[in-house]
C-alpha cells in the first residue's frame, strides 16, 4: 500500500532512499536546506569503491601514532577540541580497530560494499548518467617495498574472501599507464573493479532528477523540528509544516543533532576533508584516479579539473576551516604530478559522518514507529548510498532485506 514518506537529507544516501521508495509507488518528498548533492556528496573522490571491503581502522601501531602526534601529516590531522568532544566515540573506534572485533566488522561491512555496483547500475541507467561514470579502476601508488608488499598481501586475502579484483604493477608498468607521474614510485596496485565518477555532485543531482521524473517531490527547506503525532509524523520546515506516515533521517553529519532532540543519543563524530581543483601543466595528462598511499591524498581527473582530496581531519563539525593540511598535500602532489594553477576561488570543506564501529546505521529508530534511519557511512556514503536505499526500502515495505541488517541497527549501541 502506498504511503506518504518524507526523506530528510539530499546527499547520495537520502536521494538513493527516496529514489527506491518512489519507485515502489510511495508518495515521497525529499527535503534539504540545499539542492541535492551540494554537501558531503559533492566533495569526495568520486569512486564507487567495490574494493573497499575493509573500513578505515584507527591507527594502532606505535610508529603511526608517533608520526601523527606532531599534527603535521598529510593523511590525518586533528584539532584538540575535536578530539576532546569526540573522546568517547574515538576510544571505541580505537578498540574496534583490531582483533576479533575488527574482523567481525569487516565481514558485516563487506556485505554492503559487495552490493555497491549492482545497486548503482540501475540508478545510473534510469538517470541517463552513463557519461559521468568511467570503468576501469584506480591506482594505489607506493614508495617503499614494505608498504607495497603489505598491500599486496591484503589484496590477495580480499580477493580470496570477497572477490576483489586487482593487478600488481611494477615501476615500469606503472610508468606505462601514467608516464607523467614523478620519480620515487616503486609500483602500484591497480584496483580494476571500481567505477570513477567525473562529477560526484552531478551524479547525485542526476539521481535526484530521476527521482522527480518518477513523481517524487524535491523541497529546498531547513528542517526545524520533527514530531511524532497520532498516526504519523510532522516535520516543521522553513517553508511550513508537513505531515507524513513515515520519515527517513539521512542527514549525514547533521543527523546527531536532530536525533538528540528526539531523545536519541548517537556516538556520531566527523572526519572532515578538503579539496581543490587544478589545471595540468602543458602536455601533462593524468589517465587514472591515483592515491599516494604512503602520503595520504588522492588526485582525480574530473570535469572541473584535477581534484586533490585530502585525508581526514578530526575536528568539530562547524569549526572554522584550516587549510594547512591541503597546502601540505599540494606541496607533495606537485612533486608527484605537474599540477598547474588552482581553479577554485577557495578550497572546499566537507565532513564525513562516522560511527565508532565503522558501520552505518540503517533501519528503524527504536521505539519510534515510522521513523527510519540511514546515516554514518563514514568514507563510503557515495559508494553505499544506492545499496542503503535499496535495503532500507525493502525493510520499510516489510520485506526480508537482501542482507542481514541486524549489525546496522541503531540499538547496537
């Protein structure tokens, strides 16, 4: 039976949830204070990461901890205030990042990642967005033998356990694929399965247009309050109140604040990131998305130019930007590839919504009939949005989901 449903949040996750619900015949309104795809989903590396079967673990070895401590690294930086405000979740994150806990999390996480491309594919087709998507994988670059061999070991295990496909490139083979990369690289892992997107925000917008073409409504408004009422839910927005049978909260890093007002405390913290676009020096060409694995940044040849995306910054969501991490990454990146001038007037800043067990929340809100949750995807909201939308829609319609969703319930906390 068709129901009236409001989806809060128009990033990749929220748009994907709305797309699947309207496709099932429901009356769906998608609400966000900005147009679809202009927040976190806009600024990522644009990779649909079928190979990412292991979530990002908190560093555990002493060497890495000592390296990060001075707070001058490219891959990770921190603000003391951000560390203090998220101390509890960060401690749990550290505890979950090794041993049997982490191995269980990997199995559960991989069950979602392995569905990512089959979930994106029908949405890409329906949206007519094939021109934005390029297949053929990306390159993970290495400078030292020890790190390269460790990555090969994990790649072999991931191939055997989760069907991850890859190719090992020595320095000569890497140079043949990317002749304009600088010296000092001993090889790369070519992850051959992932799909790359030349305009991540553009893909979300294409999905949102497809949603609207199927009868969904997109509303640009700020969400002021969500209230449970007899028979359903009322959402107060800057454009006026709305009522619905059910509400889905998919507000990414802003989810925690809304849920707190509903009496639900979630251990959400953020990893912020920055990007900038560049031209290439005359004659230079970057053929693949590349990650400097031992420095901690990516270069991606996108529509807007070559995008440099930084690693993680542990900071409070709304604290002012600090561009030193981007500047440090740019300095190293110019030695890796002949970047030209900056193309953006200022760097972009965004925040990844993270949970201490590295898994998203997907499912019903405890003790609040008709309220559903989809948030906390960390680094992989862009990859996992469509799979999340498909699975949540199955749950909302009372069907058995294609994946065991018990590990993704909010009440696990």
